[in-house]
C-alpha cells in the first residue's frame, strides 16, 4: 500500500530528500507521491512535521 500525502501538507519539503526512490515531488499546493515508485518504507512519514504522508 503506497503512501499518499494528505491535505495536511504544509509544503515544507522535508519529505522529498528522504525518499530513497525519488517518488516525492512538489505539486501545485502540496507534495505528491508517485504510487508506482513508492516502496512503502515510511521515510517520508518519519520526517514530516504534520504527519501528512499516510498509508493509502
């Protein structure tokens, strides 16, 4: 089950460099995770200050 970034995202960018497979990119108003690349490691969730990345 891939992670998804919820609307709680504040676009701080802390998650993007933590992703080992580069599945995270900046969207229009929040960051987004490509579900095809996500390996469900949770690295993004571990660094997010608002718990925006959640398992889908």
